[in-house]
C-alpha cells in the first residue's frame, strides 16, 4: 500500500520551503559574486579577549536558534499544520546548538589560541 500526496498537500508543505530556499540561495550567490573574499595574504586577525568571543558566540547561537524556531513555526506549524514539529525543533535544535555547536566552537577557539 502506497500513500499518495494530494496536490494541495504538495503545494502547502513542499513548495513554500523549496521556493524560499532557492530564492535565498540565489540572493547569497549574487552577493558572493559581487563581493569576492579578500586575498589570502591578509595579516592574521588580532587577538580578541575571551569576553568578546563569548559575546559573539552567544549572539550567534541564540540568533541562529531563534531563526530555526521561526522557520519551523512558519513552514511546519503554520503551513504544514504540524504542531508537534515545534517541540521537536526546540529539543533537537537546542541540543544541536548548545550541546554540539557551542562546545565545538569553544574547543576550536581554544586550539586556535594555543597555536598563536
């Protein structure tokens, strides 16, 4: 027995995130073409105090986590009518952000500081 998706389900659940991702990709690609990366022979970045690193990390992780939850609210809860997805995103996204990403950034920063 196979399950077939109705056209309205496809239009509501698949098309909006797909089109949004494609448009964002095109915007990022256009920006990257118009603003190439600086040359590799640039001087090394100055030493930044740990307090500045922690502020940067907190702002980056919290804003990324908030954006993930906003995307889930729009595409999964509002458009796909799947309210359980938000709880999953809160738990799973929280684990990825605070249990995986933050420790990895802290470890990589500590390694980089030891090299300098």
